[in-house]
């Protein structure tokens, strides 16, 4: 059997880091971990190729070669998925589809021969068994939560690692929280399921064996979902492994804000080589946090929690949302003030949307407020529901946030605030890597000469170089991120405001 695994293209968004990747001559931020893992689950004697459309073109020759094309995608990749399906049907190549995009809306995709939904560890073996018998069904689904300690190491041989700025692995699935707008619990459940230390070290070891020496993103829904196991087993094992290899990987992950409450856990994460953590802050408005059941964020000084985490040596990247029913008209100014005060340089601000199947989706459906399909991109100025706030006021307020926090003056001010609070520890945070050098050289031209905000770049450049030289590499990296964000914001700011009711 010949299998072509296809990862569709992402649009240009905050999350693509497209404009920043050019500084380090990379084509994509991360490889398609899901497809690489699925490839490892397929029979060893089958021929396999992978085309990541974010890295290379999908050709008719590739498609004709395959007996089956396997597609996995996120919701934001929907348009590219339709293009791939159309090409496969034109060339009469059969299609197997799975992943988050299809989990709650597979019915809208005509032309797919087989849907393998749910978690692949459960449904893929069923499909393969029926395929061998010649009686494969159209849809395979299951609510069973598999033991991921048996999940194989991804088939890294299918990609060229040089095309990516970071590798990724998974330690756990599931999140103990139940935010109204989040579909994680639908996809992966409430109870965190984890891998053991031997398995995790084997995955890190495979990346090391293949010559990787840069960032590794642990893509968990909430890395600290099982803090006891982390502190007693996982992090001590990673620390020992990293020390033995002289810290080849700078680690990053996603976690909840209650990380700030556990000083031992923060110390262990930094000792293990973690440098960055993405946290869903969402909003400084208590009523909106209550509305969306973001209980772990309530009744705390969010800015102080962020500061504490950054004091421990972890850069906090933050997710923010506007458009809650409880948001007052002052929310836009409040978000700007919080983001600037907190020193969260990479602040991903999006509009509230309701992914299908979430509790928010069900509530808005009952209230007859759903209006169109969720694009999967909460930063493209689109809503799939009728907001309580005046629609034009919401969109214009959102654009105001973007236009403010990513303007050169405010962005570099926030970067300086971060550098004051950030206290990197040990050799892992101070090591200069090759991609820093490449980004540095290009930043001199693009940020220091061509951009209108170049004076702010040079102020940061010299103040950091002279006063905080250990933090100079990260200051340049974050400056480059700002260039990407401004490019994306320019596109969104120019989008016309269209009343969501007209899309019903």
C-alpha cells in the first residue's frame, strides 16, 4: 500500500509566524505531529510519504502515486482541505480524513471516502482491520480515551527538520478545567492522560539522535494537569537527561495560570530547560471570567501571577479574548492596560467564537444567536454568533486593541517591561543559538532601518546590550515577533466591518 499523508496549508495569522520565520530561513513553525504519529501506526511494510503544504507544494504526481491520501487538519485549515479533497477526487485517489476539523463537522465534507475520527489509537486499528478485509466503513468514531503510554514515536524520517523552527512532542492529553468556549474537553476529555518518563525521554532522545538541537514544544492541552506526576517523576527525569546532554533543547509548553501558585513546579520546569509557557489569560474582567467558567483565573491578581512566573525565568505568552456577553465598553482599554502592564510581549488577542460542540455553542444555539460557520481563526475579525455588545463597537474596539499593542512604541515598551521582570536562570536561558544570529542580522535591516518604528528598536537594542546582555538574544527574537504581528495586524485593520446579523 502507498500512503500519502497531507497536511493542509494554514492561512497567514498570528499563529503562523510566517513573517518572523523568514528571519531564520524556516518555512513553518512546527511539523504536523498528528500525521507523523499516525504514520508510525500504519503497517511498517507500507510505503509512506508526507507533504506539509506549509513547507512544499502538493503535486498531481504525489497524489497519483498514492493508493490513499490521509488528511488531518485544524478548523483554520478548512479552505486548504477543500482544495486537497477536490484535487484527490479529480485524480481519483481515495481519501482518509481525521483530526479536529472533522471531529464535529465531518458531514460537510463531500468526497472523503473514510473518516477516522476520535483518537487514532482507538479508531485507526479498526479501520485498518476492515480495510484489509475489504469492508472498510465510511465513518469510524469512538468516545474511548486511549492509554497514550502506548502511542508510538512519531515517524520523523518523513520530514526535513531543517524546514521548521521547532520540533514538537506530546506528553499528555486532556485538561481538568471546563472553559465554556473551549473544545479541548470534547476532543481529549477532562482527565489528563500522560506518558511515562521512559517514553517521554525516548521521544526526546529520537529528536536528539536525528541531530535536532533547538526548540521543542510540548503540545499538551495543559502540561500541568497532573502536577504530582510532573514533580515526582517527569521533570526530574528531564532535568537529568538535559544535563547529561548539555541542554540541547529549549522547551516550551501550554499551562494554566495556577502554575504561579506552585513555586516548586516552576523551579523544576526552569531546571528542566523550559523557557516559555503559553497561558490563557482571556480577560481581566471578573464577570466575563465567571461567564465562561474560567474559574482558575478568578479571584487572583492576574498581572501579579504573570510577573511571578516571569520572575522564575519563564516567558509568558498570553491568550486574550474580547466579545463576552459580560464585557463592558471599557473592556478594550482594560485589555490594553493589562497587556502593557503585565509585560506579556506575545499577546494573542482574539474575538470570542463558538467552536461546534462546545458548551458555548450549545448555549448560543438555544438562544438563536449562531449566524455562520466558525472559521477557526479568532483573529480575522469574524464572529459566528450575535454578540450582546453592538457589533460595530466590538469589531472597532478589537481593532483598536490590535492597532495599539502592536504599534512599535507600545510593543517595545512592553518588551522592556518583560525584560525587567524576566529572570532567566542557568546556561539554558543564556545560550546563543544559530537562529538568533540569523535573526539578529536581518533585524538590523528590517527593524533597524526599514521600519517606521526603528527608533524604538535601537533604544531597546542599546539599552539591552549595555545593561542586560544576557537577555539580548531574547530581546532580538521578540523584536522579530513584533514585526510578524504588525504585518498580520495591517491586514486585519483594513478589513471592512460587516454586521454579523447579515450572515445568518
